[in-house]
């Protein structure tokens, strides 16, 4: 009787394995493409991505006045001898800076399109369980990045005010367009990248490098390290921006543990 049950279980197991193998073969057959077809598909995806960047950059250039006003808002009014106006050092620098900012905004607005085109290119080569995780990752990544640069924009006024007031009694401030927009770009980009910590740790959990228990055991060390790092990531020596970034990184670390429990279940 026991032998009969064992034989039935072996037959069921072999049936499941053969069905899984057939599913894998079907997926591979559907996604099979020649090298020329892959290159042609890649060319189409890149072309569509570039078209998206160009269109959004043109739109950003049309609304350059509003964008410049928005980016210049965190600059203190008494930042320089010209009453808070940003200075350009050459005849063509104003036009060049405007083009670069329009391009940066165009790329930022094109991120959903770029991610979709990337997804559409690699999706045929993924298995069903991989596709199941890819779409939520893309959407969550966009939301986290936008939240990061938004928080960076709201925080940047603190280091700007500190840096301007620190040297106001010794120097006459002339804030150039190149230095100012480079400063805020790196500052906001740092916040945007930091907000991707949950996705990075979740991906590491999916490939078996870390797990939620490991993150819990090293929680205190990780929090101390992130708070120390926040003091070096943020420019200037103001008190507020490192505190804001430190709290944010700690919250993101705890969010990573939740993400791993949701997406990296065995």
C-alpha cells in the first residue's frame, strides 16, 4: 500500500516537472529572436526614447521661464549684490544653461517612457515569475525617485541659506548660473538616488544576497552608518539637511524590510 502511494506521488511529481519544463520551453520559443531582430528591436526602442526626450525637452524650453523661476526660488533674495539674480559669465552662457536645463527636465519627464521602452525590450526574455516583479519595481522606483527629488527641493534652502550667510560679511556674493544649477542638481539627485535604497535591497534579497532577518540583526549598525553618511552627502554645514536626510534614510531602511517580506517570499 505504501509502495503504491509512493509510486503515485512520483508520477505526480514527474508530471509537474514535465509541465514546468514544457512551460519554460514554450516561453523560450515565444521569446526566441535572431541577433538581427534583437538589434532592430533595440534600435526602435532607442529611437522612441530619444523622440520622447526631444519632445519633452522642447516643451521644457517653451516653459523655460516658469522652470527657471521654480528652480531659482530656493535662492535667498540677498544672495548676491544684484538682489538675488543669478549671474552668467559669458554671452552664450545663458542660452547654454537654458538648453541644458531643458534637456535635464526633458529626460526627467521621459523617465516613464524610458523605463517602459526598457521593459518592452527585455520582457520577451523574462520568465513569468520575473515579469510579475518587474512592473511593480518600475512603478515603485518612479514614485520613490520623484519623492526623493521633491524632498531634496524642499530641503535645499537650508544649505543655501547657511552658505550664503556664512560668507556674507567677508565677500560680495555673485552666484553664477553654472555653480547654482550644478549645486541644486547634485543635491536633488542625491536625494532621488537615496530613495532607491528599498529597491536595491529588495533586489539583493531576490538574488539571495540579503534577507529581512539579516537587515534586522544589523539594524543599529546600519542606522548609525546612514546618519554618518548623511553628514557627508549633503553639502554645506547646516544642521537641518543632514537630519532630514538621516531620518529619510532610516525610514527607507525600515521600508526595505517590508518590501523584502512582500516581494522576496520563498
